[in-house]
C-alpha cells in the first residue's frame, strides 16, 4: 500500500486498499453533482499516491457525512472517515481549502468544541458570521429557531471537560510528530 494510503489508514482506521472500484459509493452520493471527485475516484487517487489532488479537492469539504456511500460499500469502507482524515491533513499542513467557507465553518466548529466541550449554537453562529462576513444570509431561519427555543442563549457545559481537552492534546501531539 502506498504511503499516502497508509497515512489515511492511520488517521481514519479505514483501509482504502480494500476498494475494488465498484462505484456504488459514487452512484449513491447525494452531493455528487457538487463535488469534483466522486468517492471512488478519490479513493483511487489516494491509492495512486495523488496527495495533492486529494487534498485540493472540493469533495473533502463538501462531503455531507451522510454515510450513504458507507452503507452501499460491499467492503465496509467508511468514506466519511476518509474525508475527515483528508480534511485533518489539509488543515494541519496549512493547505488552502477548495471551499473556504466550509473550511471556516469546520475551524469555528472545532474551536467551539475545544473551548467548552460541545457546540453552543449562538456562539458558533456568531463567530461563523464574523469570520465569513455573511451576516444576514439566513437570519430569518435563525430568528425562527430562536423563537421556537432551538437556540439557547446560555451555553451548557460538559461533565468531563478534561477528557475533551485530553482528546485535543492527543491530536495536537500526533500532529506535531508528523
């Protein structure tokens, strides 16, 4: 197995070398018309060692993690975990995201989890709006959610915040070793 495929396996726990290119994953993908590399083609690229192609793809940022591809795969390849691993590598290496707003969303989301152990929607949305400068695009939906009690003003904490911090420290230490 190529070095890149090994790196993906180490990060995701998914052995992409089991893929025999039946393309059931790609034919069932609900966002396939928005991505540049269907799952089967991206996996083929990983196996061929085409690191730049994989890390520069829109696919890793637009994967909905709906698990349709994983459910259809006869070899139980979890493509959503592969996409997660590719995003992790892209972020760690400082690579510009092919879909910058999604990369910003990812960073703001992870920062919020790092801070309090879970996402507080109001804080998350506020930071996302500040980072993207897209203040009013979905304001009507946000107000409807607020008035239905779906957006609590005060964040709730987690019981074991130390465990959350330990997980981030572990990931940071793994990233530093590479």
